[in-house]
């Protein structure tokens, strides 16, 4: 009622007004405000901040050769939000109940993420070598991948991924709204039972999506660690964004003490854990690939440790692991919102550098990892 039905508009700081007319976006927001005593304008600021940061990151479209990088930047918060939301319902905990609405705000940008992929599809031939029949005919690595990496099957998989993600996100969101409306205690267990298998299915589909959208831009690299490594990075950046927004909107005790030191400590510990997990998977991929010294695999690291990229690789290691690890060892930092927010901001910036280092080299270096490196689209 407060929005004149199920429709409201708010500015996203991008020069565009976004109108939400779907119950998918509006109803959870309205129901939560009905059941709390929070200052509505202040909570509105928090949800809008999460939505704005996610959307601005998602819709930063540049040149065609940057489409993969921007797609990965944007999907990180969306998929990370859905994954952490399912994880929160599965394992429980006060941190999940407190951060749920902020995670839902990130997850609800899935339709926008789907629209952004249209940009990637328009530039497919300037991004993916396997879309060129003449190159597939000349490269046995691309021939080996052809039954899986072809345009029709690629498009079918996109539809399957989004159908699964939207279904699980919509269903969990609907049950959460019903719990807010009715107070039914059994819904918590139902959400847990539904989210647990959803977390497994999501992990599998997100892994395949990362391989399709990012890794397949490299002609000949294979890695079973790659998808998990990227997904863990997405979860890490989701925790970082959630911490930033929660701290910003809770200043002045606007939430009546609900966002407090124990909650921030829990979120800080989770962020710390995923910093370690990201480093473990990144090191595992290197340890598996580099000693084997297979040309079709080693070239992935050669592209990323040549010249300027070697400096950037060191920057990624320092900024994504060494510095956050040392900082988050402090229990006091994880409980202090003034210091924890800067650690979260640091991780977001470091994640940008990490994604740039992963995505960009094949399009900048004239190497066998991508025939497109010498095309006009990537100069």
C-alpha cells in the first residue's frame, strides 16, 4: 500500500530510473518493512545501495573485447548473493537472518544479469574462438571441445542455468515472505530442506557457467579447479559488499542494535574463511598445472606472467590473500565496523584486479591461447 500497490520507483545513481512492478522485487521488501520497527527511509537506503552497486557493476558495458570481463564482474554479486542466501538458509545462524534482505537484493538482479548477457552474445565471434568454423577445423583442441562448445548448445545452457537459478531464488524468496507474513515456524525447516539440494545444484550449474562464459575464451586450457576458484571469489566479494552496506546503513544504531559486533564478527570470520579458500584453490590450480608443464595448459600461466602481467600477478596474490589474511587475523578488526568496512572495500578492489588478470591477458597477448588476440577487436 505504501508504494501504491506493487510498484515503486527509485533512482540508482546512474541517470536511470528503475521501476519495479513485479512482486518478485517488491513484495519481500514491503513485507519486511511491515514486520519491523526500523526507520523505513533508512532501510530503503540500504536496499537501494546494494541494488545500485550490484546493477552498476553489472551494466558496465565497454568494448566488445571487455564483454567477458564485465559479464564476470556483474554476475559475481548476483550469483554470490544467491549462493550465500542458500547457504544461510541451509546452515542457519543469526548472521544469515540479519543479512538475508541484503543478499536477496543482490540475488534479485538475476533478470538484469540475463539482459546483460545479450551484450556478450552480440560480440561472441570477437570473444570465443570456438564460434569460428575455420579455426575449429585447424585446431584439434577446439575440435575436441566442439560437441560441447557450439553456439546452439551454448544458448541452451544459458536458458537452463537461468531457469534453475530463478526457480530456486524465487521459491526461497516466496517462503521467506510467507514466514514474515504468517510467522509459521515450520517454514524455517522447509527453507533449509529446499536450500540444501539447491546449494549443490547451484554450485554445479555456476561452475559450468563460468567455464562457458570465461574459460572458453581460452582455446586450449583445461582446469577442473577453475569454476570453483571463480565461484569462491564471487562468494568472497558478496560477503564484502554485504558487510559494507550493512555497516553503512546501521550507523547511528538505526537498526536498534540488530547489526552489532557479534553479527559483524561472524560475517568477518566468513569473509576470512573464503579468503583462505580462494587462496587454496588458486594455489591448487597452479600446483597442478605448472609442474606438469604441458604446453596446452602452461600457456594459461605464461600469458599471465609475461611482462606487466607478472607484476599484476604479484599484486593479486598480495591484495587478495596476503594483506586480507593478515588483517582479518585480528579479532578486534572483525568486530570493529570502522576497520572491517575498509577490509571489505579492500577485498572488492582486489577482486576487480583479480578478474582483470584472469580475463584480459588472452586478448592482449599474441599467444596460441586465443587466435582472437591478433584480431582488430582486441587491439
